[in-house]
């Protein structure tokens, strides 16, 4: 219905009100938070998503792999593309290229077709791989999985689009670190749940640091990005200061139990060995498990990044500690079992 209405409007371009922001992937974790924020700020936006399984959601069907469905973007002035394949175990692996890379090409083609000159693309710090501590936006690309690889390739697609008309086009690439928050069911939530249920075992010395980002702050930064001028803008997004694992676990236990102690601690090699055993079991039963070697390596590794966001005028609405406390209260100290949840990595 919306597509038909947009086509009608395109027949008289002089009368089109294109002051509308398109959120592709609007039914997802970050997209839902962003749409809610826009609504509160009276920013006109439409939510688009390939998954309309939640009948209460206001999203409009759009598939970045379906070029025809992208004609609905004729009604918008800005495209925010949050859509991606991102899990560690997607099969066939060609799906990463289909959605992340070809999807980027399709979005750029639609932007050209409909005269959209502003795109905000959420990439990832995964393009840096296991990078040195405090890697900033100039860091070396050293991705280790298909997700990081295809996000890097998608960035090149968007950069080429912007270079076709650099005077008029604005491209903002946001590379968030791991995003957590209320309703998320990714790796950070799994860690918090283990601690909350007293099933957590610490591997390693806990001195490795983890860059993290609270979802409301990421949404706020994307909103801020709408005001950026024409040109290419690239930002890692991290909420500072970074926690090391010891500090993170102690803070979580202090909030949940009003006591702070690490508990049982085992050597790193034990955790890695358990991860490989889980990989073997998952291969045999052909079903992913909550633990894997790559997840254990992520837990043990330092994933600490720097960001040039501090050089802008953006001020995050919440500190990292506040975001963690808000998430813990929502998930484990209040009853929000009737609220929507989002499965992510």
C-alpha cells in the first residue's frame, strides 16, 4: 500500500514531501530503539524490515535483496541501513554476501534512482578483527570472519556511491562495538544471565578490556549524524571508559547481589578447550550451542577501540555504567517478561 502511494507521489515530484528518514532494519534491536527515539523527537521516519512476524510492529516490508521493494524509498530524504546478516554460524555462508554486500549495492541503486543524498550505514568494528588496543578509524582492516569481511566490502560500495557526487552526497559510516541494552539477547546478555543465575565461571585473569556500547547511546549518535554536512564521515562508536572483565563482573554482581567478588576462576586454556568441544558437539548434532571456540576467544581477548566521536559535539545521554545498570534492572530486577526481545550476536 505504501509503495503504491509513493509511486503516485512520484508522478508529481514538485509536491513530494521527502523530509522523511527511512530506517531499514527498523524492527530489529537498534532499529526499534532508534524509531522510538525519532518518535519522541518528532523526527518523521518510516520503519522498513524483511521480518514482519511481530504483528504489533509498524514496520513496512522491505528486503534489501529485492530491488523492487526498495522503490518504497522514493518517499524519503535519508536512508539509515541497519539491515545485516551477522550471526557467527549462518549457512550457507553466501548469505553474508547476498545481504551485506549485494544489499548495499541495491540500496545505493535505489538512492540514485530516487534522489536520496544522505545515507547512514551501520558497519562494525569487526572489520578490524582482533585488533591492537585503542584501534581508531584509521586502523588496519584485518577481519577474521564473513561478517567482518562483508561489512568491509559494503563500506566500499557506499563510499563509491558517495564519490559519484561528493558535493551533494553525505555518507556516515558508524562502526559500533558490541551493542547491549534492554531486550537484547546477544552475547552480553548471555554473560549477564550467567552471572545473575550464579552459573558464571571466570576464565583467565580478567585484565582484558572490552569496548561496549549502550543501545540508547548508539541510537542517539545516529540521530546526531543526521545533522552532519555533505561528505564522508566515519566513526567507531564506543562508550568510554572501557571496562576490563574483572571490573565488569564486579559491577554486575554489585548491582544484582549488592556484593562484589569474582568467584571461581579457571585458566584460559580450559575455556578454549571447552569451546572446541562445544564446536564438535554442534557439528555432530547440527545445532549451534551457546558456547563455541570463537565466543570463548572473544571473551578472553581484548577488544578495545578508540573513536573520533569525542571530537564532535555529541554527548551520550547515558554513561556506560548507567546503561549497564539500566539493563540489569530491566532484565533481572523487574518483571518485563511481556516485552519484546531481540535475538542478536
